[in-house]
């Protein structure tokens, strides 16, 4: 982090390239994401110019070659668009999507209706016919989360695994899992049990290091730079500090104040900085190399993701599951994403990034970066939406402004979920991938993100 700059304290994965897909072909329709407006999804997401620091991290942590790293990132950008189109088309039959293989060459889309197989395959994906829709899996998980009691640490993690078409409960014993399942009155056939002694913890109890400090006591990592009107700042984890807590920078220079903070329940916060600090789209990489954040398009399960933190620096892995609930000693946090990336205390709040796209801020986990571990991040889009924040990006000069009412008309700064419908220049569009709209990402110009209806 440079002096007087707020830089994301987490490893960024800002790569992708203009390579051809090695997986199933995309549809050849006139409004295909490959042909409409002449813009490839990988180009929209900044995937055609991967920084060397990102490629090196992927090669090291995922044991890939440079060519495989580039190809994987492009494939994941392309797969996200195809998955979004298919999710919107399948409606209530949709049961999840994920990428697989060393280069993420295969996109799988699950459905509860065998009649959808032909359409899925025509859309450039492998079809998986399953019994339970994503909606029903979410209902089962909600029941399990609601049945968690004071003994939450006996069943600390609950998540939907779209690859198995089950809700997974991680528990310290089979008996603890069975007790939770019975209390929730969830059909046992919908639940897989993973017995593990691991108990995730919030990663905030190390002091000192190259990051930011809270009330001169604790240390955390900067997530992503943001703005709110004229106020500059950064997003980080809620457990790092309460609203009103004072911060100093990596250099112990007075920095700012926590404006909002929620933990547990969620793990979200943002810090407003003083005039000595400037919000930039940079994320700190290995050797102080900067990686530029271009947006916040949500990555699929199975996609590569990298993290940077003030304790362990750059590390990469893959996204395991979205919409996970995890119970720490301080309480339960819902809606986080589970990953195979390692982290250690002090890395909390730091950035997770796929390609050039911000994914979230480090919440907690188990294990370490010597033996390996599991970590959870708080997704960035809900955080931005909750506090009306604008992510600082390398495309900001193209006109991203304060969040506006995007319920009917498209607006820069608005966070859109897959399936959302907007009007732009008198034409209706449907969102393909969750993201915060950037000024340069008008629906007519970004078929990677929007489908014309």
C-alpha cells in the first residue's frame, strides 16, 4: 500500500485473456455473448490482459502453467454469461451452475426437469438432472440455520453444494448433525454431513503488520476502496471494528473512522478516511505490485479466486459454495462464500478477487497457510448495496455515480442480481450475472452482463 492511498489489502486475481474457450462452444445466435455488440465477456470483465502477479499466484497455488492460468480465467468469464442465460431460461427448474477442470473448461448447469437437457446443451453447458431445485435447497438451509441453538459451534458451517444437490452440515460429530437435522424438521435425504473437528474463527486477533489498526489495539486488512458521495473510504469486515472506532494506516498515520459495522449476522463494515488518504482501485499484490479492480461481477462455484491480506499476502484457491452460514464463537454469519484459499489472523477484511472482479472481504476460516485451510468471505455486492457505496474501479472515469433507483431503468452504481429486469433506451434487458453497474457497462454494450428481451 502506498503512503496516503487506501489500497485493497488483499490478493487480487485480475487476469484473463483473449484465448479461445477449450470447453463447450457458446451458442451461435445473433445475440450471443460472443457476437452481440462485438464484445466478448472476457473483454467486458477485463479478462483479456492478466497482470503477471495474478498469473504467478495461480500457477503457484493451483499448480497451473501460465497458459492454463490464462485459459482458466477466460473460460470462467465466458461461463458466467452462459450460466446466467440458462438460469433465467430455466426459472424454477434451475438447480445451480459450476465450472470444473484445471482450466474450468466445463460448465455444468443443473435442472430438475429432464426436458431442459437439450436447451442446456445448446447453451454450451453439460446438463445435470437432479431431484431438488435451488429454491428448495435454500428453504432447507433456512430451516437448518433457524434450528441452530447456543451449541452452534457443534454444527459451525451450513451450505448448499450445488454439485451434490444437497445441503451440507459441517459438524464436530454425526450426533450433533443429526440433532440439528431433526430439530429443523428437514428431510434427511436433502442433507450431507461432514464430520470435522475444525471450528472457524474470525481472523482478527493479531496485532501489528502492514495493514490498518483499530483503536491502536487490533489489526485487520483493507478490503476494497469505495466512495459515498464526497466521502472516500474502504470496505472491510464487520468484526474488525464497531461504528465509531478510529483507524490508523499501515504506517500508523491517522486514517479514518468506522462509519457502519455489522457482526455477527453479517460481517460487513466500511471506514471513511480523512483527506490525507485517497481511494484507488488498486489491490496490493506480491512484491507491492498493484492490481486494478474493474468491477464486482460475481464468479461461479468452482472458479479461481485470490486473496491478499496483511499477514500472509497473496494466496489463491477456488470458490466452493456461495450462500454459506458459518458460526464463530461470537455468533453466526449468513450469506458468506466458502473457499479453499488459506488465511490467518490479521488477514480479516482483505480482498478476494476473481479476474479483475471484486468478490468480497475476508471474514474467517480454519487452518493456516502452512498446512492449508478453508476461508469464508463476505460478498462485496451486498455490502455495497447495504451502505450505498460505489466500488472504486479502473473504469470509474466512465461515469459511475452514486447508486440510483434501478428498479425500472438501468443506473450506474446500482447493484443488480441475476434475473433483474431493467429498461435502457426503451429496450428491456435481463441481468445475467450479479454486479454493481459501472458507467461503461450500459446493457446494450455488455452482453456478458445483460440479455436483451
